[in-house]
């Protein structure tokens, strides 16, 4: 689309607990912001849209404010350009990430983590968990089910006090990229 750039908004905590929202309603809320070709991908708060080139932080703030005023609760919003999401989808961060029983989850942060936090986070490893930070994303390699991991209960992990973020499975990122992102 001429003069428009494609972005993805990753919304934290959508369709969890009492925060139930149809994807049609979510799409409509972003259309109210004059975003173009708004599409959602699965019911976990992934929204693809086109707008004139804009700073991602400004887009995230605009979406977050509009959703909070419309829905009555805060919605943490993390925006990436289509090119950034494609780069995340293409990353082969861990040697074992494509082996059976291993999977990767990606956390999106609003800004880069401080270098000391990155070093401390990447130092936390178990036999079934490993971490790597690239740009504003945290990649978590996990063997087995995410819900079985106890890595988040480790004192070293709790001491980090990670900033607010939202997490997606790498398979979700790859499928979203294939289905919705222009080349």
C-alpha cells in the first residue's frame, strides 16, 4: 500500500480471565484509530495493520490509550514493524530449537533491557530452559510444556524484576508472518 507501513501490535493479557474480547471488536477498535487493513491473528491479541510510518512507541501508546478508554482496563501494547516480526520469525537462536520436544517462546518488551539484566538473564539456565536476548525480544528455549517449567520460580529469575512484556510461541509468530505480513 502506497505511503503506508505494516505493523503488528502484540497485546498483553487478551482473552484471559475477565478480559474477553471478540477479535471483530478488537479489529473495530483499531479501525476507529484510522488504521488500514486491520486483521487479527488468533484470539490472543495479535493485530496486523497499516498506517503511515510512525514511531512504534507512539503507535503502542495510541493503541493502549484507546483500548483502555474503550474497554475500561489497561492493555499493555508492544508494536513491531512487519520487517522486525519477520526477522524474529526467521531467527534460529538455539541449536536445539527445532528438535522434538523443544520449543521457543518470544517475549516482546517496549525497549531494550539493560545490559546487566541481559547478562543475568542469559546466565539463568536449567536442563530444560535457556534464554537469549536480541534487541527488544527475549527468546526462551524450553523442553517440554511451558507450564511445567519452574525456571520462573528461581530466586535469580525473580530478582531480575523483568519489565512488563508479552510472550508468544515462536510457531505463532511464524504462522502470523506467513499468513499476514507483506514481503
